[in-house]
C-alpha cells in the first residue's frame, strides 16, 4: 500500500467517524419533535464534537507513532 493510498484511507475513516458523531445528536433529538432549527443546532454541535474527537485521537496517535512516553505519575 502506497503512502497516498494510506492517506486517502485515513481521510475516509476520519470523515466517516465525524459523520457518525455528527448525525447522532439530531437522531436523538428526533425523539422530542424538534423544530428544524433545533435539528440544525444539534447537527452543528455533533459536527463540532466529531471534529474535536478526531483531532484528539489524531494527536493521541501521533504520540504513539513518535514513541514518546508519558511522564510518570500522569494517568
């Protein structure tokens, strides 16, 4: 697998994860008969949460790839 193929695959996984997290809040909100504006807000919040989680996981995985270790005493 070439580096370009791996990068493309990683982008697809990240986009899928953001999409999964982004659609969850609106689907949950549908239980309470939301207005269209409330659905859009829920989608926006889910999108932000999805991006935040992907950013965090990317940062966390970079620590493993670089081989850095956490200082003792940090959980």
